[in-house]
C-alpha cells in the first residue's frame, strides 16, 4: 500500500480486518479516506482478478471520489471494485439481473 494514505488511530484498525467496514460519522471525519485506504489495501494485497469488493456510499460524489483517489495512488481496480451508492448498487447488481432472468408476463390478450 502506498505511503500516501494516512489514517488516524481510530481508522487504522479497520485496514487489516477483511470483514465488512461500516463507517457512521459526520462530515469531514475521514469516512472517504478510510474507505479508500481499506479498498486500496484489499485490492493491493487480498483481492485477485476473480474476486471483488464493493464501496457503498451515500452520494454519487463520494463514490466517484473513491475511484479518483485510488487512481491517484496508482491503484487501478478495474472490475474488482464497485464504487456506488446503495441505490445504484441495488439497481445494477440486483434489479437488472433479476429482470433479465424473469420470464415475461403474459398480456391480457395472451390467453
């Protein structure tokens, strides 16, 4: 992991944990920095080309910021990272695939 990612004491404990990271905090408390550090660590050391990670945020701006900061650190996640809002992720990962698998409903005149 590049040295340019600096986390505070409360944030650094989340990096080595491979489980789910849930950050609930106010503005300017380092949520995005922590997510970038965790995603970068996982992509750099733990996640192969056949696996992936998700960084779910509250805003599209924060989702874009995660991928931008990772690129600045020289980490290109490609398809290994989904950085999206919760609604965006549900739409792309749950609803669209389910719609493709669902059989078409018969219309009123199809009897």
